[in-house]
């Protein structure tokens, strides 16, 4: 703001000075031509300037200009650019103007006025250096019937001391600085208050965010511990039943040791219970295997078609799977084994939701939150799911089927999240449900 205030003043000062000089030069022009008319100065007078009567007339015409404030030198040029009159007689007859361009323009009828901060002219040799000079070159017009004509018969140059002008400019500059400075101060105060308000709000927001982050981390940790406890409880519950059976059957076998046939039957039951325990443990291990993946460029359309074929071969149900995809190939850098497993889980659930009805699988390009991606959607014609079920869909071991393991959707969600995507579930208005895997295009190599 300080630089703006100082710069504005320094830039405006030359314009103010030139405006004042131009205005005073126009006044001098009118005064000079009025004096020339009053005393009958003609073109021949400026050519015959050595004649005593002409010199007397020129003295009467222009001597009065010496009384103008701060006037230091006056020169009158004829059309030959010769000095024909001056308040310094030694200059008469000479041709020594520095600004020939200004003199030529004045001969063309234009008023010329400049401020020289370091001037060197003949009058400088007479008077010595001064702190700058104001130079005015005003045309003297030919008069006919008391009225000026466009014809210029000569030029009067007037040199003035700029002391008073500089003082006026300086006072104006100070006033300008005061006004702009006051406006700048108001602007500074307003901006200071604005930035202080924004800064304080930002600090408050950061503090609140930090507290929320800490609280969120604590809640997440509690949720993790809760989920872990629930998972352990589910595992313990599922292992407890067959293990209790193993213990009971073993005790019976001990009491029936004299009956080999009965012992054999009991051992068969023990093996069956042990197999069930092994299957539970293997399902848990499969969850852990999901954490390890190997990505490679994969044709998504081909992957989906292979998954549908595998579903037909592995599920002993009467169903049909409809597949739709864009014509162009879609390549993503993913782990094909894991993505195939996640998609298989969705298709498998869709088939079981309505075994006698068609399942629709589709591949489409789709944006999510402004990010380009690919959506693999599986639509079934089943009963859909309720709000309570929706809240538990992706929880491990949660299932609505008596024969289900409750791991399909949770495993699918874990796999997709490792690829930066998300699994979405929605009920359809026309009936049924749609589960979708969305993967971002940023997984491209």
C-alpha cells in the first residue's frame, strides 16, 4: 500500500505539472497576440528588427511580459528563426535555441510548453545554472482587421523559474499522498481485519479438525477392536459347535470300545465335525490371502466373460446370465484373480437370490466424484434387501441364508477397496437389487 501511495504520487506529479504549464502557455499566447495587435506588430517588423522605430515598437509590445511572475528570459523569433527581440539585448540577431523542434511546431501554429529539469541554453551562459526552467513557445499570428489569421509571423519564447510551480506541485503531491494514504490506510485496516478473521477461522477450523481427527481415530480404533471382538466371537461360535460334538463323540467312542462297528460310526462323525472345522479355518485364511495381490494389465470384458463362464460350470442351478459391454476394450491394471473372485461373489449371490430368473451383468464407463472409472454391475430379480440388512451387508459372517458363510460381500469389498474402488448396493424400483464394482481408471498402467 505504501508503494502504491508513493508510486501514484510520483506518476501523477508530471501530469499535474504539464497540465499547469500548458494552461499558462495558452494564457501567454493570448497575451502576446493581444499586445501584438495593440501595438501593430507586423511581419515586416520582425524582418526589419534593426530599424530603430521597429525596435521601439517591439520594446513597447513585449517589455510588459518581463513583469510576469518568475520570468527569467524572453526571446522573439521571426520566420527565419532569428532572435529579433529579447530582454537580453546581447541575444538579438542570434540563432541559438536548443529546442528547434518545439520552435518549428510553434511556427506551425501550435503552443509548445515543457519543463526542463536541467536546461542548457544561451540564457544559461548569461545567468548561470538554475534548478530547471519552464519554456513556452507561443506563435505570433498575423492580424487583419483586428482579428488573428492562421498565418504565423513569429514565435515568442518565454523562460520562467519553476520555483513557484514546483512548490504548488509539491503541495498538490502532499495532498494527493494524504488522500491516497488515507484510502490506503482504510484499505489496510479492512484487509487486516478480513485476513485476521479468515486466519482466526482457519486456526479454529484446524483446531476443530485436529480434535475431530483424533476423535475419529479413537472411534475407528474402538470400531476395529469391536469388529475384531465380533469376528473372534463369530469364529469361536462357529468352531465351538463342531468341537463340542468332537468331544462328545469321542467320549461315546470310549464307552463303546467293545463295539467296533459303533466306534467306526462315531469316528465318522468325528471326521465330519473336524472337516467342518477345517473348512471354517480355510475360509478365514482366504480372507487373509486377499491382502496379497499382483497387478497386471487386464482386459475387463474378457475377465467378466471368464467369470460368467466359471459361474455356469460351478453352480448347479438353472439360470441364465445376460452380459452387456461397450464395443471397445477396457484395460485396467488390476489383480485379475482377486477381481474375478469379487465379481464371482456378486454373481453367485445374484443367482441364489432368484435361481429361476435371469441375472444381468454389465460393464460401462462411469464417473464417480469427478473421477473416470469402470462399473461392473450385477442385477438380480430377487426380493432386494431391507434397511436393517443394508446396514450389515458388508459385515463379515453376516448372511440371510442358512447355508451362506457371510463372507462373499465382505471379501469383495476388501478386494475392490485395495484397488481404489468401491462396492455399491441398491434396490431397484422395478424389483430386485443391483450390486456394482466401481474401479477408477487411474489403475491404468
